[in-house]
């Protein structure tokens, strides 16, 4: 039995205007997972297979679990569904304690919701921007309104229709620099358009973030 002592418990969920069976396919089939899970780097396919095929155990209909005691379940009916990711733990809980896996699920389920709500066409391509900056500086990069998902994660859709998700190790209201990540999700861009987007976002991110990095599908994952 896995020892859960010290782990932060969490419960993250999103509601979707999509039938349960469609959502279950999206969270279990690698080609569909690649359209929303994580961010592109040269090991994403292997990560998806490891997490959702090799290590996941099907505990019940529409529920899968992992060795740390966490599970993902889909509930609902033919018209709408809820995706919930839950982990038990005896460690300190509450919004003041940062947990990397919890915040990753907040970001990734936001990306799943965008995919299923908006049904964009074409291949997903992402930019993963990392560095030390403040929440206010990161949020100021977009002119559209941000939707908060807990104190450390927020999302918006820019005027071009790209999804932006910001996640930080500190609350986004904090004015002290902290490790911050911005995922820019696009669909259907050709190489020239994506290259131009990468240059634009790199030029916008670098001035506000120390140790700024930009990761795409051909790059290795950056150091955390």
C-alpha cells in the first residue's frame, strides 16, 4: 500500500457541456490526450503513455487511479459531464500550500475544457514559457479578462483565439518573483504562423522573467 503521509490532499474539477462518454474518450485515448494534456516538448508522447496507459489502473467505470492514491473520474450524462481529480493525503491542506501536481491539473483541465467547449480544428501546438516573475506582470501580458482557478492559476483567450494559462508557485496577487509558467495553446497554425507566434511571445516574456525559457515540441523539458 502506498504511504500517503505528507502529501497534500486536493480536489480539482471542471464542468463540461459535453457528454460523459465523449469526455472519457478524451481522458483515456493518447491521440486525444495529445490535443489537451500538458504542453509540447520532445517527451510528451512518452509521458502520456506512461501516465495514462502504463501506470493508470481502471478502478471503476469512468474512473482511473494511480499509485499515489489519486484518481480521475468522469461523471454526468449524455449532455454534460464533470471531470474530477482527487488525492487523499495527511499533509497540510489549503490554498496556502503549493503542490505542483495539483496546479498542473488545474492548468490541464482548463485546456481540456477549452478543447471540448470550443472544438478547435487542426493540430495543437503550444508554447511553454517559464521563468521567475510576478503574477501581476504575467497577467498584464493579456488585454482580455482572466478567469481564476484557485489562487495560483488563471486562464484567458486572447483576441487571436489562443488559450493562455498562467500558473505560479506563489499566489498570482503576490508582487515578489516566483517560478511562473505560461502555456500558450494554439490549433491549426502552419509553421510560419507558429514561428511568428513563438518570436512574439518570446519577445514579450523575456523582459519580465528572469531565466526566461521557451519550450516547443522539439525541445527537452526545462529544468524546474
